[in-house]
C-alpha cells in the first residue's frame, strides 16, 4: 500500500517565510513614519479643539478667556484673565515629540462675541514636519499643513 502525503515541502515553507520577512521589514519604517505623522496631526487637532472650546466658553459664559502655553510648548490651558485661575478641564498635553514651536508674542484672548486678540498663528512641530493653527481676528480657527 502506497501513501502520498499532501502539504508543503520544507523548501516551500522557507521561501514563504523569507518573502514575508522581506515584506514586513520594508513595511515597519513606513508604519513608524505614519505613526509620527498621525501624532503630529493629532496634536494639531487637539490644539484646534482646545481653541474652539475657549471661544465657545467665552461666548456662552459671556466673559473673556486667555490661552496659556507652557515654556516647553508641550502643555496648554485656558484661564480667567481677571483672576488668573486656570480652567482645570481645559488642560491638554501634546503627544510625545510634538510641541508648539512658535506663537504670537501676546497671549491669545477670546472675548464675549467670539473675537480673538491678538490674531495669530501657532506652529506645532514634530521633527521636520509641522502644522499651523491659525486664529483670525473674528475668531475663526483653522489648521493648515506647512
């Protein structure tokens, strides 16, 4: 009685594993770069949403709020300009490696009608890539890739 085994030979299995290893080694750097790009875009969106929150808070509370950025550019929050008290719910941290590298010299302030003083651009950067979060005098906030 003669039995024939069905399946893959050892050579075929080694070839498939080698091809898979080549594809995976080529894909890993791309995933790393993609993760860094997502972290940067995520940081820009966090900054934008915080600015939107500050504007809406100023309008709904009929008061003004002031935007504060720490010296390292990794953390930011809103406070009451009259008392200096920080709104603890507004504290945000940027993803690792992402920071605010430039901002207007005067602190951003939103007023009761939603207008902003001074209008300006906040540049957020990770390595060589960057985004800008632009605030217009009318309070419009937008994100643009640099």
